[in-house]
C-alpha cells in the first residue's frame, strides 16, 4: 500500500466502521493492523478475518499483536503498521505528546469503565486525594494505565509517582507493598477487588 493511501490513524476498530473503510480499498491491498494488547474489543480484527470479511473485500489484512499501547504507537509512527487498535485514552495521550495520528472510530467506551486504582484493604488511603505524592504501579509509561492514573490525579488536583512495573508485576508489587496503589486493565482490576488485597 503506497504512502499516499496509508491510513495513518489510530483505529479502535468496530466492524461497521471498519467495513465502510475497507469498502473503498483497491484490489489486493495490504492493510497492516496493530493490536495493542489481548483485550476483548481488540479481537474484532481476528473475528472479521475468521468470518471472511476481509476476503470479501479482496484485502490482505496482516494482524500484529504488540505488548501494549506504547509499542503499538511506535509501530504506527514508524510506518510499520497502517492502523492500530488502542483505547481512546492512549491515543489522546500520544496525540498530546505530538504523535501525528487521529481517532477515526471507537469500539470501546472512551471513559474508564472498570478501571480501578486499587490499594490494599489495610491501607489508610481511602480517596484519590490521599494518594498525593504516593506511588502508583502502572504497566508502563505512556500506557493506558499511566493515562488513567494521571487523569485521576489531575481531576483530584494532586500529583502521584507512576511506577512502570510491567503488567505481570503490578499486582504482586501492590501485595508486597512496593507501591502504595496500582491500576490494571478492567478484568484484572475486577479480580483484585474480591481478592481483598
């Protein structure tokens, strides 16, 4: 696909919107799609492929799984992919930092539904305001976890220290009291709530 026809955009894919985008594609076009993470909403490109939607439009859709939003952003900025699926907040964070991209469709809510900043049950911290100056474990700098923590801190009029730990280490670090609080994707937050950290 020539640079002229590349869609250099962040696309939180939805089938109806993506179908309308590919409808006008030229025969035998290759579209390189980057997925930011294993996440239910990001399964849409795989489902569309399995259901034959791309083949119907004579498209060669190449799907690449990345390790988070920052890696996906780098691939998009470098031209290694044409379209990426990342959450709106991660796209907004990248755009605010000067990355030349735009959101053209949504398939996930633009609000932090299911995202929780967790503290251990025994913690004296009971509100966001009480996290002022404290450490909050995030997956990585520039990630969606980092975005939501910074947004919540700004809304509370405070600053916090986001500590990039990598997704597998976030909850263990919270349990070991290496950070004061932590945030993860909704499914992992939901698992943490009943665990009574």
